[in-house]
């Protein structure tokens, strides 16, 4: 049995669902159910649609909650992904894809194809308490490594990972979009410093940036501006990956002008190196 979660976004009279923002594009939703499970659900915001991870115990109107103007002001379609078939993770599936078909807002109702037989017997397996769960229709089976796109560009997506153990049909999602926030905030911090220093001494030579590889004497403002534009292009999907080869290794690269960020295969979107180059 789960312990009561800490105080979240809730008034004195607690509603069935409460939410808190974990990051610019991720919300956590908690259901205050009578069984003491208090399941966490996660809502990810993409440019073209939202992704809802799990639907809880089914003791409230989750559909209305996640389509509210507060959580979904653009009324984007919602892609439902269930991590596994225990009752406290699938209870509101029927609201999104019931016997009568999918709700208007529902893009897909998906499970991992880890063990379809186990998943499809959710109503009778001993840990799902099927009598508490209304019928629903699975509209999509996800493959291991499959990418679910939430918008344009490679980063506005999640990757499916088969992780059986807790149940035979357990999956996890890898969401890398906001790893780039650290890059962006670092560039902003350095750019602010450069602008302040140059404004304080307008007659002095410009601030110089010395990097750890390749270039050792760059005008800091221009170099940081170019790198900031590169990261912004990766985040908003306007830059496409290209394949390249160097030192006998194949890698994928984002490039803008003389600035690039490269990844080793299968390690994306984890940054492998950054080059500030003047060629």
C-alpha cells in the first residue's frame, strides 16, 4: 500500500486529482483513491500532442481533468501509454478508449508488446482486481525501442523500453527533451557575463572564449550566440541530424554554421562532444 504523498497543488477540500509541474513540459498527477494506492501519473507536453503515462485507479473523471484548460489549453490530442496492467495503472482507460470506441481526444491507447497474453488478461490476473476496472480497447502495441513522436524533431518524442520484472508486461519511457535545458541555461549565463563585462568597459577588447579542444581564441559573444542558436534549433526541431564519420567512427551530428554537437550511435540524445570550430 502506498503512503500518502506530500502536499501538492490542492485546496483545503482535496479533489480527486491534484497536479504539480515537474519541469517545463512534464506534470505529475496524483489520484487520491479509496484503496490507498495514490498512483502517480505523468503528462508530457509535445508540440502536437500530449502523452499521459498511466490512468490510475479509475475513481475519478481523469478525462475531464487532463482535457481541462489548465492542463491542456490547446486541446491537443492525448496519447495514452500504460506501463503495465495492474488495476491502479489502467483504471481510467475506459474513459479514453472504451467499448464504444476512442474518445475524441485520444490519439492511441497503448501497451508494450512485452507479453501480450498477460496484458490481455488484465481482468483476471490476481494483481489487477478486474472487478474494479471497466472494459477498454487497446489500440496500439508498442515495440521495444519504438519512438513515440509528440511533435516535430527528434527530441519531441519518447522511447519505449521493455522492462519486465514488476509484471511480465512492464515498460518504461525515456524522455530526453529537457536534457538540453542545462546547455541552454549555461549558454545564457555565460552570455550574460560577457555582455555585462563588455558593457562595463566599452573601449576594451571583446571577451575571448578559450575552449578545451580545437579552438583557443574565439570572440565569446559570437561563439556563444552561435552555440545558443544550435541548442535552440535542436530543441525546437528545426535542425535535422546528419550522419558523419571521423576517426573510423560513425556518429550522428547536429550542425549549425561552424558549431556542432555529435552523438555516438545508439547513445542519442546524450551529447558526446561539442566543437566550436572555425574552418
